[in-house]
C-alpha cells in the first residue's frame, strides 16, 4: 500500500511571477489548508475541507497549529567551501579572494576536511529552509565528491561543480585546461542525474581561466547538453576592468563567456550588477540567468542590482546567498536585503514577488520548475513549516498585522533561521527545530 501523509496548516505558495501574470494570479493561499504527500511527491493540495473529503480513509494527518507551509527555498549561488570564513573583515572582492578565500579553499585538498564542511553546510541549509542550491566546490575534485556524497545521503536536489581555474591564483589552487576538463568529465559521469544530484561546469570567473580552459568549459557543455554552467559576472568595477585588460579582443565581460559558447538556458551568472545595455540584451536573447546576491553585494561593496531593468530584458533571475561573501544562509535575510537594495533605487519589492524569487523563480532560473519551486500536484515534496511567531518581536508585529501580505512581509523582514520549524526533503522530515 502506498504511504500517504497529510499536513494541515495555513499554506502559501507561488504560482507565477506577479510581474508577468499579475498579483492576483501569482499565488495560492489556504488559511486552513491540507497538503498531501505520497511517495515523495505532492499528491493533493487545497482547502482542508475539500481535500479531507477526497482523502483516503485512515490517512495520517499532521497538524501544525499557527504555522505556515511553504515550498522550500532555492539558493541559486553559494560556495560551500567558504562556510567557515563567512564574515571576513574589510575587503572588496579581489583582495577578499586573495586574503581570505584562496587560503580557505586550499584546505579542501583534504577529503576528510571537505566531508566535514559539506555535512555542516548541508545541515545549515536545512536549518534555514533551503532545500535546493547551486553550489561551488573548490578546484579539488575531492571537494565535489564529498559534497555530492553528503547531499545524496539527505536526498537533496543539488547542483554543484568543481572550480576550474588555471591562472591568477595561488599554485595550490590551480588546475590545467586538461585536468580541469578530465576531472569535470569524471564528476559528470559519476554524479549528474545520480539520484537528485546535478552537475554544473564551474569556471570560477573569467580572470582565473585562460582561453584554453574556457574553451574546455564550452566543450563540456557541448558534450553534455543538460549540465549547467555557473560562474561570476560583472560583480565589481575593478574586476570588470581586469577582465577587459585580460581579454582586450572581446567587447566586454559577457562577451568573453559568449565567445566560448557558455551562454544559454542552464547558464547561471552570479551578480551581474554592472551590465551594459547590450549585455542585458544578449543575456535575454540567449535565455541566460542572473543570480541576485544582495547580502554579498552589500558586504563586499560591489553595487546594487536593478531588478526591474534586467527583468525587462526577459532575463530570469533567482536569489543567491553567496556565502561566504554573503553574510547569511537564510533566504529570509537575503530577501530583506533584496528589498532594501530595490528601495535604494526607488523600486518596490512586493512580498509575493519576493516569495516567488525565493521559490518558484529560483526553480525557473535553474530550469527545474517542472520538479520543484511550489506545491503543485506532482512536484517533489520539498517544503517548509514556518513559524510567524518565532520571536517575541515577530509575534508582537504579526498580532498587529491586518492581512496576508503584511504578515508575509513581517516574516521576510524580521525572520531568519528561527522562523523555520521543520524542513522536508522529498516528503521526509530532515530538520526539526
């Protein structure tokens, strides 16, 4: 007999981008809802009264009093090897890489160190309600082996890749075009589509790869047409000038990647804060993706992403925490900073739009919205139980709220890991507060 479990609480999930479909049609909310899970998939959802009427007799029902069920959060850009160097003081991007990041990543030559950090990292994601992430390893093949091994144990849908970098870094972090290709290929063969694991070809960013290596990255994408590409783009003005000096024959930063056939629907570019008009147009044409990393952009002093501008070019956008340049694993904290960044540019980020970016928008940006991102029937059952009364201040503010949008906004502005009561992965509880 098929195992079925039902979960009763208020339920809110995203149905579409409110910018495109309108606010009214962009979400579903059930004040007293029922979510039914069978064999790791969503089997039914709706108002409790209606779903109960069609629920098989004797189905166990788990009730969450004064809680909200949501789809799991999706983090489209994060570095697991930087977990233990988060909150490193005082530098902007390039000095921060040299002084903090590279020495930390050097430790991942040790598989035992990689396994320990991967385990902690994934548990931290679950504690913060993140159920899927696009993740950088280090240049070491073993760092990605360790990551996927730990992720597979938890049955999390993860995308990750080995960093490719063959110049402009310390010797202990450099590979070659040939070894970067061979190691990446071996990892693709071993892990891509193994359970819920997916692979991303991962040149760190243009300055740390030679033309030969970027060509090898393009070769991998041509050989495996369903793998991903993840890298960095136009994060910092000093970085952009560096790219121009390294690739004088290219018209700009994006054109470096474009020249090596690295743009496309599964290509995710972190930051993209300082794009030129023609770069926005080209990203839209190629259906390439931006990962918006607000806490990192503020912490490293990189700049402010103009969200309406890039979306006007048809570019899909997801949210990224970018730990350890980012300062929190929490997508709620990330949303709060995204809101402030838009405020600084006189744009409003509606809480329903923010929910979309953190869930279904993230899934769409990773071309996974057929599997995850909301609680529609048939999707994989990655979901959260959220507590809108998690702290005394949240409780006081929620009790003084008049409607759903206001309560959601309070969660997003005042919430963090304390608001995540439980996290479910493929229908199985993997975290409980």
